[in-house]
């Protein structure tokens, strides 16, 4: 397509508009892929991407063009996507940000990758998206800053933190920080993410983009390298709720043969109610989300978004989620417990790295795991093994499970008086690289507002709501009841029709 100065460039188009242009053959999938690959390579200093395979990307783009010409294309055919490096992929490495899986290639694609792409997942054919490459994440998705990946980003010879496109001295959030930075910098129109305790919502908030974690079980976990299986959930990250709805519709659906916790509910068209009126909508405001720990700049942006909702006819209803603070100790017992079990498979025998020198089997295990895992992963394996051990199981793990149930019940109680819940995603805007990197507890505390919905398995999203200190983006968190993703996306879309925060681009991109 000849571009004039008034025509937006390809990277400025939304997923919805780009898909339309591709369908109308105004632009080819091949040109589109080439355009984005060029941008990715020109912006290696962000450290967002960890792997490209241009031959594979261009082959997928040609296949998308053929399907578009033949009229057999999926709904998002030819639109590029970057996948978090926690999803296994055949054509790209799948390292989970760990030395343990350096250079690892999987013999198959994760269900989410297949459904968004051109493969067949079960008998569901893919949406036709083209994979641009893999993006950085914290090691095994443990982290809130994307400073803890051991996989060197493109153009780097050693590991490096992902940089926030709004201020390259700051973190993008984590663990899906590469996904958020890549979307914010317009290196890709969309990315996949995973959220165990906030890893879609918090980086989306810190980078000024939109992300949704669906109800636990909506998206298959097959081929998602496991961190904490009862919490891990995949979701889309893009600029707008409208785009997230398109992506989520393609990602979700039962996959019971391959993930026994996948929900047996049919895939939905999550775009169907985007434009519904929200007149009379009851938005629950949990008082525990607006306490002392909330920075005043974040509070001001969140309050302004809530005012906007009132103008749109919604009513703000005070609610209480009394165990919000307990979600931190509960999560940091349950998630490490599950991680210690999931990560036992990395033993030098079955997957990835094996120590070069060892004397016997036990020394091989020990050296392999000592070399392969980073500090944060080791810390969590030790915490997890401790809370599951005889004598401590009842005192910690079982207790945490009981409180987890109460946290879920608190939400059900709250949903008796409101339709959705709104509040901040994180207590502050993105912090400086290095500021909290030696203080794991400071990182854990910053998860306070995202953990409750994760523990309850509820859908949650982050919507750009304005800017705080140092002109850094602030996200509004919306939490819905089980399977209410379409409602959440509707509520988010209405805000995005009334505001332009999701359209703002960081300087230089
Ligand atoms: N920050 C949380 C953790 O470190 C959440 C991570 C995630 O959602 N993957 O566990």
C-alpha cells in the first residue's frame, strides 16, 4: 500500500483495523511482517525480544496471504503477534527466561499459540496470526519487574532487564514485561502474556496498554511452562479493549484432552457487547484498595477514571474485600509450593541444561539445578519445599488454602451488591531499574492489588487510566465475576471511547 504522510503507518494501526486492511488486501501479510520485523530490529535497546526466526515468520505471513486470497483465512489472518517466552513454540526458542532452558526448542506449539496462529488445536482452526518472535519474561514468570530473565535479549550478549518505553531507566513491570514493552513501543500490535499473580495486569498498567487475564481455565495451559498451576492463566495484551476482545475470542475454549483444568465452556465472541450501555452499572470500590499504601499520583488517576464512569451513568458502590492484605502471604505460600513441585522436572535428565562435571546421580542433580536456576527461582523452590514439608504443611500450606477460599468467598459477597469491581492495579507507577532488585519482599508487596483476583480465579484487566509521577502510565484494574470477560471488556471499551490514554504513544516510538 503506498503510504502518504497522512496515512497511518502499519504499526500505528490497531489489531481490528489491521485485520480489516489485510482482509481487504490493502496490505499483504508479508509486507506487514517485514515492517514489524524491521521495527523490532531497530529497537533492540528495549531488550523486549529474545528470539526471532525471520524465515518462519515470513513463511507464516505467506501462508496467511494465501489463505486470505483463497478466502479460507481465520479472523486475524496476517496480524503479527509476539509470544511471551513461557509458551512453548516449535519455530522459536522457549526458555522461560531460564538458563535451565537456554536454546530449548519444543516439538510442538502451545494451544494458545496454535489457536492464535495457523495451526489446528484439537479441531479448532487458528485465527491466522503471524508469530513475530518471542519476548522476554522473568525467569519462570516469577517477578514483577522483568529484571530476572537469564535469556539474553536480541542484540545483547548477556542477560539484560527489559526497558519501559515511557522511560528507559524504568522497569516495564513483570513477569510479562517483554510483551508489554513491545506493544507499548509499537513493535507488535499484540502479544500474549500469562498472569499467575498479576503478570498481565501489572506490566499492562506500567506500560500504558490494555491486558486481560480471563477466568482461570478459560485458556488452555497446555504448552505454557508451568509456574503455579492452580493460578497460571494466559491472556492477551494489546492497545485497546476492542483488540483484547478479538484476541481473547481466538485464544479461549475447552482443551480438555490436553489440560484437565481447562473449562468446558464454549469459546465466545467477546466483542459482542463492547458497545453496550453501562448506564446503571454498579462498580464496586473496595476500600482496602485505597488505603495508605496507595501512592497519591496513582490514586488521582484512578479517581479520575472512576469520575468518567459516573459521567457514563455508572454508580460507584463502596465494598469491602477484608482479606486483601492476606493475599500476599497466602499467594507467596501457594505459588512457591506449586512451583517447587512443577520445577522438579528440571533435573538434568528430562529437559534442558545438565551440568558438565559431576560424580554421581545426586551430584548431577545438585550441580544442574544450582547452575540452571537463578536466585529468585531457588528462593521460591526452597520456600515451597519448606511449606509442603512434614510438620509445616498444616501450619502454612493448609492454612493458606483455607484463606484462599475465604478470599474467593469475599468476592462472591461483594458481587451481591456490584457488577464489576474497580481499583488500582499497583500501588505505584513503574519504578527504576535496580530500585527493588535486591529486595524480594518489596517486589512481593507491590502485588497486593492483583493477587486477590488471581487467588479467586476471577477475570481481571488493566485499562490505561492516565499518567502519574514522572509522566508514567497508570492502569485501572477491573475485576469481574467468573466468566464475565465480555462484561469487563465492555466496561473497559466504554472508558476508552471517552478517553484517549490507550492511544498515547511513548516518545520516540
Ligand atoms: N509478581 C508475581 C510473582 O512474582 C506474579 C507473577 C506472575 O503473575 N507470573 O509471582
